């Protein structure tokens, strides 16, 4: 097994190299890192260079793991799984090269969409399998989880990873996931309760070897599984109101709190293990309690705030910490620490430190995704990323505009049923006043039917359309175009003055733009009647 007691320089270089691949362009082992997946999702120009750089590092690390002359290992799961990950890497790289060729004619036009889907699925699975491979590496390096310890290891590492994954999902939903959640038409607790119920069913029938004697903590583990699927079913039922609309409920938080209480009283052979399990239980109880407080008293059963409340970061982080504490509480790890005379206080502080670092890493990735996926004038909690329809549940401010005596009212991003393109408002009648509803702070311009939109499609069936990112002008005037980001009030006023000097709009319209910026926020803002040249 071991020809040398310690790893040599090549083996350490292999470990450092693969960790570098995980942190720069790949997540774990030979897989793409969340940063690289993020670049792919937002169509960043850095996606291909990062993937190429990460592939080079990962391949180098793969060969270093087989060429070192240091500690030699028997056949193990870490080595076997590395081959599978390398195969995934090669397939993903080959698909990426094919897509980069932009072949769209003939048979390529029929298979391209399926290849794109495969490319996306492999990319999103990579972080999960990479996390598993990283755990395999640590377990094999220490020689853990062999013989009778296998079952206990599986329980700790699977459940601990599940808590960390749950914390990551909660962080995503907190910062950038509310649009997707609204699009599903279900509350967050519906999905939480569904997973809890499924997990409880698995635990009910796997925590005890049926047909054999009940040993150690079998009964406690099985009873926790029963509580999970019972409470999960209740949470699923309560996730909708009488009208079928999604609503919040407290069942997931209650289940987490009860699980923490049970684990805090879990009997253990060593005092150090008892203390670590107690702190794990208290941390999990705190995660459940803060989740209940968040829904009941911070959000008051609402879906989300435009900006997350500082208290809302607590439940996800406590789940991160709970996961690391549980993964670090296996029998072999605790025995190793006890032999080294490490106190539970030092060990728990180290595990909390690792939790803080991973929580920071996840928040940085989500921040980078948010600032690249949404322009500065959009709210990721309310609007879709670039290329997606604007959410119909997003809040809108009203801008009333009187044009040629026509009268109609529609919502930007919602629009009349006949309009499928978000961001285009139509004029619908011939007399009276026209009233439009637009997003807060966005000026508009008028275009004729034969003028093409940004996507190359001209508005059809109406005389004019009202668009964001332009001034109020008549006919086919396209310029000047406003930048993507939201302009300041003073910049909008200067633009209006420029249009007036050019004779494109009248003085009354310039004053209308001034009043719109002065009244930016909530309520109705009137631009007034058109007074310029026709």
C-alpha cells in the first residue's frame, strides 16, 4: 500500500494543481468551476479562454497524480472516479469546440439544439460530481471509510453535503433566483417540502438493516426519516392557498429545527464526538429558527424584498456551517482528533472558518453573475436576465402620456395580450388620450410601423410604438441612443434640451421629461401634451 510515509513533491504539486484548477477555471478535480459556468450562462467573452485554461491545468493535474514517486495507494474510488471526470471533460471540450464553429446548415441545424442542451447539462453537473471527487480525495488520503466504517461515513458525508447544497440553493434564491421562482408559479416551501418528503422516505427504509437487530441509533435515525416525510407532505399541502396561488409556510424550518434538536442529543462513544454533535445540533436548530423568523417576521409571508435584508443571510450560512460540522464528525475523524488532544472548541472554530470561506465564495460568484446578467437599471429580484422575457410580476411605475388624443393603457413587460415582445408599447385608438405604463425611470421614443426593432423585426399593425432607451421623437428618428445603464436625472434633462435645440421636440415635451425625472419613484408621472413639430 504505502511505499513512502509522506507524499513527495510531485504529489503535493498534483493536489495544488487540481485545487488551482478548481478555483480558477474548474471547480473540483477536472470539472468546470462555478465561475466558468457563470461565464457560459451570461455569454461572456471570457468563457472560452477560462475553459481552455482550466482544461490545461486539469489535464496536467491528472498526469501528476499518476507520475509521482511518493506515497502509493491501492485501487480506490478517487482514482476510478477521476477517469470518469476526465472523460466528461473531454466530451465537454469537444462539444464546446463544435459549438464554437457555428455550424448551422444541413443536419447541424437539427442536432445543434440537442448538443447545446447536452453541453449545458454536463456543465451544470460538473460542480456536483467535482465536490464528490474532492471528498473522495480527502477520504482516500486519510484512509477513512473502510470496513465497518463505510455506512457511517456515507451517512455523514451525504447528509452534510446535502445541508451545504441546501444552503447554496437558499443563497441563490435569495440573491438572483426570485424571477425563476415566480415563473414556476410555486412557493419556495413547495420545493423544500418535496425534497424533505423524498429524503424522509429514503431514510425511513435505509437507516436500518431490515431483518436484523436494531442496533445503536437505528431507531432514532428511522424515526427522523418518518418525521421528515410526514412534515414534508404537510408542507406541500400548505404551499398553496384556496385559490391555488403559491404561499409561504413554516414546515421546512420546523423540520430543520426538530432535526437539530434530535442530533444535539445524539449519544456518542467519545466526549469529543458528543460535543461536536451537540454544536452541530444547535447550529441546525438556529438555521431552522432563523428561517421561521425570516418568513414570519422579516418577510411577513411575502416572497422577497427588492434587496435582501441582512437577517436573511443567516439561514443559508448556518446551513453551510451545519454541513461542515456534520461531515467532520465521523468516528474516525473524531478518534484522530482525540488522539492528537485537539479540543472541540478549536475544531469547531476551524470548521466555522471553512464555512465562512465557502459562503464568501458562493456570494462572490453570485455577485459576478448578477452584475453581468442584469444591466444597472434592472433588479435581479424582479426582472429576467438578458435574453429572457421581463417578469410579469415585476413592479412598474406609471407614466401617462397624451398623444394625438388617443387613449389606451398597457404595462411595459406585460403589454396587451396580442403583444409578444416585451418593452414595446402600442398606440391603439384614434381619439382621446393615450396612457402608457412603463418601468420606473425609462424614457421612450416613438417609431413608425416600418422601423425595425433591435432584433430586426418591425412593429406590425399599429401606427407607432413606444420604446425604452430613446427620447420622445416622431417618425423614424432613431438617434441618439441612450446607453444600457440607467441615466441620471441631470443626463435626461440634458438630452431633452439637446432634442429641443435640434427641433426634434418642443419646449413642452422637454418640460415633460423634466417632470418625469423629478417625480421618479412611485405613482403617476405626466409628460404632458405633445407640443413639438409633427
